[in-house]
C-alpha cells in the first residue's frame, strides 16, 4: 500500500477551461462511437466515457452531437499519440494527444518544449517508469468485502488503497469492467473513479525554479488543443 499517489493529484490537469474539457470529451466520444458503435449498451468504452462526461458536467448536447456525427457518417479520424518528456529536476511527463493532424500535434508539443527548455524523449525512454493501470474508486464497502468479491470472481488486482471510507482498487486495464461488476455484485454504488491511467512508479518533489518551470510546462501543454491527458511524476 502507499506506492500510488492520491488519485486526485494523479489525474489533475491545471487550468483546463470548460471549452477545452468539452472538446476533449467530444473527440473521445466520437472516436469511441466510431470504433465500437453508437449504442452505449453495446459499446462499453463509449458507455464509460459518457458516464465520465456526465460526472464532469459535460452538457448532454455535447455528448449527443459527438455521437450524431458518427451516425451522420462524418469522415473525421483521430489518432492517439503519446509524447514522452524529460522535465526540470528529474521530472518526467507522459502527454497523450488525440489528433486528426499529426504534424500539427508534433509542432505544438515541440513549441512548448522549446519555450520551456526541456527535452523530448525517444519512445520508451519515459514510459517504462509508468504503470498502465485501471483505477476504480468508491465508498460504502469494507476492505474485507472488496477483497472477498475480487477473490470470488477470480480477479487479479495490483493494489487496494484504503483511506477512511474511500477505497481505490488498482488493476490491469483489461480488468476494469470485471472489477466494477464484482463490486456491483455486492452493492449498487456510484463510482468516484473509473478510469484507465498512467501512474508513475516513483514520485519526486520539486521546488524553486524547477517547480516554476514544471508548472509553466504543464500549463502550456494543457493549452494545446490536441492534448487529452497529462501524466507526471511530481508530487503536488
């Protein structure tokens, strides 16, 4: 226990405006619907995105328009790209983009890197320091109840983090829905966290100029339209 950061810090994005948030969800929902079908009941990825969007107070018409574009035969196609960055003071970042223009995405990310005087890493140079995990968080059950449910359903999990009445389960990405179903078999609860994320194996603390540069870097990356998620190893 304790190896993983507080989930609120792990998923934090700095200064994301509502318009950027809505745009992020619109692209992800569109691509999920295009890849797996426009009916949430038959497309678990789409269903999860819609549930997350509603939790983040994304208007229903934003969600509907994204799905309607697929039904209308829109020809947009997005690619997921991940950029690995070495930041100041030993910090690292994994930046996920969803883009319909690779050249624009690369250009925008490189512009931020140059302005902040940090370094773009080669593929694999940073990613090995992160774990790709699913995270399921909720309240209302005991640790023993959760453990028994996971064991009874033959689900391997990486870790369980208990903080007061809150429980976070970390597992393999492919087991996200199995974990949720196992928990719901005990009690009908609302999940606080339900996502697949990149978590650093170790965290560092920055101060002074290194922290200033890091914050500037994250803020500038967050303003890039194609950037969907920013993961890093800095304790905030």
